[in-house]
């Protein structure tokens, strides 16, 4: 809502702006009102009286629309707009006086511009930006003017500027700011003393706060002290700088106080200059204090300067003081030369002889009431640094009635200690440093005892059983390999009786076998338990039923308590005989042995070594045993890693050959190897009790392994367990009972590359060892173990077998291809493939296990498996062809039923059976060769399937109606013929039969003569095929003529025929 001011006329006028002022202390709040009213053109004044605003006069201002003001006491300076002018009106009549002032124009607006409003903004107060002469100047001319330059234009107001002497504060000149000795030009005020200043005299200038103002009446704050503007005039003839007359503490003093001022006395009056005074420690030249000479820490009185370090010096400590050459001067501005070395002013402070005291004992318990078993942390604050080695639990006890235990004592800051205290029974607790305590400060001053806490705590009896707050493993639950330790941190909710905690209080809720190791209590209620899993499985630590863990009040933990994290325990690598090989043995000090891994192992894999002898049934116990748990920075060690053990097998000494890389964790040791003969056996797992135990891995002997024959009692020297084989998994450095002190496996060049099998043979071959009865040698061989790879192929020397052969017939010789060169192979036929039942393997021979019938089946698919020496296998399917073996050819029949050989149309091939004739004919397994009648000049005679027919066990070749040779009436077909047959389908035509054809030979006597012509003549006109020389079906003159023409032709004697 809007409410009109009481008494203020609202019916007329045009008020545009107002300004409220609070001038009367008798009236609450603003009591004076100025109004800019445009319509009458006035600046109006009102005062609040009796709850109503009363008019108090006006100032005529045409176009008055803006007003503001500044109050100073009871005077109001108003700024108002009057059309084109900005004016100032000063009202000095106070709260209820009538406004009678006149307006003063300050600014006139530019053309076509009017003022409509006015507001005040903050303005800079006058301040000095520079002084001439500058403050603290020396050597100032006695005739010089004094000049102050301000940050803005200033004007003279009222007051007197004073120039005074520093020595006695007497006033030398008193100059009216508006007088002739002070001139003001803009922002520069110049002071011209009426007479010259005195030579060699220190002065200071003071300006009253009423002397100077700016254009708005803001007054300069003035200079009222003796330091803001002081200077010294040039001395008349004094050029001697001040010199030291005494020092306190004296130079080389050995009894300087740690809190006393440092005082330097000169031979004349001095004044401060500039720079920093340094206090340095003599032992290391470090700066302990840097003190500004112009600061209050340095005071000057006449000829003495006192230096007050900001903190006490240390007891029994050497110091020296350095003073810059600008620090002190005399009245003539001659500066003290300063101290720049370490010897002019050096001293040693007094020893500390003040005993420490206890400033406070704070139990941190607000209500002074605790329960027995509660861990309290007291904070003790001493008056100075305490020698922490003098503070122990023996320096504290309880002045009250409760039994207490003391835990960790920690110095959190110099002279501040935290002491853990646990009350174990009900009663009272008042911590005390008893009279028997021997606490002292770093200087050896003993604490005055006894000292007791001001507070007494009430301790109520503890009946609450402890609980487990957390079970945390150091692997964050990550999987681990067997045989590697895990450290659990078990935190209880209160202090626990450490005597009640043992290995029997922990089991595994998982499946892995575990071993509980070290148990420690690093702080009250916090236990560290080392657990080593000994088998694969899972690990979930548990405090089982039956555990007897109690707090210090005897309250028993309620079991079971199980870790909420289950850790996977990975099984380690199982080693068998030959998976490591010894590479060296040195009986001369330092005792050494080395071995090489021939199998990849994971971390946690354990090997046990002993120099106890094996008597054939048990191990002796009079010597040493060492267990190595392999543990690398990665996941394990690869095959080929070469290890050496020196000086009894400590962890740093069991390392990878040629490096400082540790082999892992070592328990036990092997030392004192005998130079009269000694052996080392290696195994994994439980100590073997049988020579045939699979636990044995390797062995080395500095002499021959003994046998029952050489050592019937088994008490003199070690025998080689039956599970190990000399030259394969064990080595001996001598073949006799005479020992060799030292031996090492070394090659030339000294590196090995090959499979583990090859390495095993090489390392256990004594021919590759160097031996000596003096110190050395040591094996430094590098090993690159190549992985054993499976065979990649199988070959068979022959892939066919003839039918009808007996079971056990060799098909061919098997061979294998393998990436490894040192392999031997075993061949077999895996069960499963159907055709494998028809074959067998003997060594590397593939044999038949049945007699085959080509007509029933012509091929078989046999799957052969090859295994290398380490059992890696490769399978390959081989095709075995069954070759057809025909029943033997029994002969041939040329022009069946006839003896004549003049005309041959049919050739019958005779066999014991006709079942395979189609396969012979279809397989082109016949060849016909024609030679001349002398059996030479062979020419192949083409045969086609269409020329063949079968009649029972006969295969007939039909040469056509013109007969063999293709012309019945010529001798083109004459010749000695070979019919060859491939009966077993092996590509070889090994069965051969012979016959001939001779035109005109009608009686079949291998020649043509008159008897043939006579026989033809006697059969003229008949169809006797024996006399039909050309086979045209009739015996006629043509036949006789052909015979006569061929007279005297014959087959060469001695050529055999089969018809």
C-alpha cells in the first residue's frame, strides 16, 4: 500500500526526487526531507516534528528534477539539477532551520542538453604518491624545498605544517598552509622553509588533517607521526661511519642466552637504514632468522641497536650474525660497513638445563566413563621436544584401581605423544607417569615425576564378548597358487588377549589343505595371520567352533567366524623323474649346486633337496634338507631356466644363473657338502619311503652311486633310488668309489638348444661334464628348451596288397615326420575306424589281418596312429588298394579246332575261371605284339573292347572276316605274335603266350611247301576249313595259288608257340 507523508501537500506540484537526512538525535530515523519539485521550480525542505512533516523553506531552481546530498554534522551539502545547470546548495540551518541558501552552479550542460537527475559516486580521498626528499633520505641539501605530490588536485584548507628535529622533537618551522611559504599547484604542494636547515641534522614533517582538501571538500588525512616523512641533511665535514664498540653476546661467547636480545653498540648515535639482519647456524650456514631492520624487531636508542629474534634460539648451538652495509647510519648518513663474515660476531648458546614438563594429558573421553576393554588413546603434550627413545610403556601406570594394558606409543609431533591404554577390569583409570619413569628431553633433562592426569575415568566391567570386524587378505581375494603364503589381517572390535590366539584357532572352510604360519599382533585387537595353502582347491579362512580366543577381560569370541571371501587356490606343477637335471656340484667352499628346469612350472611349485643318503629303503636324517618354493615376478619359470644355489640356500643366493633374480622362497639349507663324497637327491611332495616312489625327480653324486653289492649295509654312501636312472635322470661324477670334489655341465659353445628329452640326455651324460678337485668349475650353460611337438605326417612305403594272400602279409613299412629331430615312434591302429580290424601293426610294419577278395572289395581305409616318445600322437587315414589276381591263364587256342595257320580270325585265351574276364577286358589289360617270322621287329597290334567276347572261361579275340592282318589273300598278317596279360592289375603285363600266322601253311607245320599245295588240291571244291587257305568258306584254285606263291616261307626255328 502507498501512504502519503503526513503534512506533505499532494494536491499541487510535480515532485521528481527527494533526499532524506538524519540531523537530529532527538528524532528517530530520517528527520529532514529535501524535495526537487519541477512545477513551482523549487528545492523544498521539510522537517519531521510531532509525527508530521513541516515546510522549512525553499530555494528557487527552475526545472529542478534531481537532488542528492552529503551530511557533515548538522550541515547538508545538496547537489540538484536546474534545467541546464548542476548546482550546489549548502544548508547549515540544521534539522528544523529554514532553508535560505543560494545555489552555486557547478556545471553547465552542453547545447540541447538538460540535467534531469543527479547521484553521488565514491571519490578518491587525497593521498601522497611521492615525497621529496624521500622518506629516510640522507644527505639532503640544507637549502632544498620540501615537496609532496598527491594523487589528485588539492587545495589549501586550514592549519599549520610543522618541521621538527628528530633528536629532541623540537619545532623548527611552523608554516601556515595558506601562507607564503606553502604553494599549491594542482596535485603538488611545495614547502619552502623561510631559512636554511641545519647541516647534519635529522628532521621529520607533520601535516595536520585540516590542511588540505580536494575539490569536493574531502580532507587529506595528514601526517601526525615522526616516521612517515623524515630525512637527514648533509653533515658538515663528518665522513666517518659508525664503528662497533661492543657486542652482546660478545663475539666467541659460549654462554649466550637463548631468549636474550642481540645488542650492538656503536661509537656514535645511529639511525636505521634498510636491509635484513641474518642470524645463521654455524654448523650448516642455514639462515635461522631474517630480520628486517625497519621492523619493530630492531630498535635504536642513541648509539645502540637491539635485535629481538622472533623465536628463541636453540640451546648449545653455534650461531653467527651478518648485518648488511645499509642497515645503520649516523646523522651525516655515513653507513656502518656491516658484517659479512662468519667470525666477527659468533657465539654459542648455553646448554639446556631446564627439565621438561607435561602441559596436558587428554584422554579424549568427554564423559569420563568407559567400559573395560575399551581402547583409549591418550595425548600427552610436553613443554618441549622429548627424546622418544626414553618413552616406553614402563613410564606409565594407572593411579586408579582398574588393571590396564598399554599398547602403541607414538610421537605424533615434537613433544606430543599418543599412548594407547586399555582398562581390562572395572574400577577407575587415572593415567600417571610414576616416580620410576625416566622420560627426558633431547638435552637429557629428566622430567620431574610423578605426573598424573587431572581426570579420573570410571571403568565399568566388560562382559561383552569380542567380535570380528573384518577378515582381509593381502591379495584382495585374487587367486593364488599352492605353497605361496597369504597374509590375513583380522580386526576385532576390542583388544584381544594375544596369548589366547594360536594356529589351532584357524581352519579352512574351503577345500585346500592349509598351513598356519606366523601370528602377530601389530596393534591392539588387530592380528596378522600367515596362511600357506598346500594343495589346490579353495581357501576361506575360518575361526572354527572350538576356537578359544578371548578379550583381555576373558570374554570369549563366539565362533564360528568365516571370511566372506573365497580365494581360488591353483594347483602347482607336478614334477616327475627327469623334469629337472642337476648341472653342477661343488663340495669345496662355498658349497654350490645347480640345476636346470626341463619343464615349465608355475609359481608355488616346490622341490625338496637333501644331502642325506638313501640306503635303499629310507633316507638318513643326519644331514640337511632344503625346500625351494619357486616364485617369479611373473606366473612362473619356463623350461630351460638355470638355477644355482650358493652358501646354504638363502633366498638371495638361490637365483637364476647369471642374474640376481631370486628363485623364490627357501626354507632349510644345504651346507657342509663333504669333500670325501656326497650326493644330493631331489623330490617333490612327501618324503619318499620307497626307491620306486614317483616323487623322485633327480640325483647327483660326487662319486659312483653305491649298490647293495658295494655297500651291503646301506650305511656308507647313497644308493640311487630305483625310480631314477643313471645317465637319464641322474649323474655321477666318478665311476668308482673315488670322489671328485667339483663338477659342472658345460658345452662348447656354452649353450644348449633342443627338447627337454635331449637336454636330459645331454646333462646326464658325464662326457659333457668338467670335473676338478680344486675350486670350480661352475655351470654357466644357457638352455633354450624347445617344446616337444606331435608328429605331423605318416608315410607308407607300399599302399596295395594282392588279393587272396594270407593273414599277416606285410603291406608296407610305416614312417613318420616330426618337427623334433630326436624322436622315436610307436605305431598303432586306434580303435574305432571300421576298416582297422582288417589290419595290424608290428613295429613299423603294416600287416593284413584278413585275406582279401578283390571282387568283394577293392580298397580299405586304415587309420594309423603314430606316437612320439612323449606320447604326442598324430592320426592319418591311409588307402590300401586290393589288387586283382586272376586265375592263371591255361593257354591259347588259335582258330579253335584247326591246325592250319594260313587264315586266323579267332584267338581264344583260356583261363581257369571266367569270373574276372570282364575286368581284364574292361581294364585294357591285354597287349598284342606282332614280330616278323624271325621273331624280331615288334609292332603293336591295337586291340579294342569290341573285338572281345567271352565263352565260359575263354576270352575270344575276333580279328574280323579278313582275319589277322586285315587281308585274307595277302601275307600282311604273317608273323610271330605275343599276347601279353596284366592279370594282377599292377600295370605289368607279365603273363605272355605266343602263336604265329603264315599264309599258305594249311597243315600247321610252321612252313609252306608242296605238301600244303597238294593238300589244297585234294580238297578242291569242298568247304574244308583246314584246307581253305584264305578262309573264304570254299577250297578252290585261289587257295592253291596262294600256297604255291608262299612256298618256302616259314617260321624261324626255335621260336616257341603255345597253341
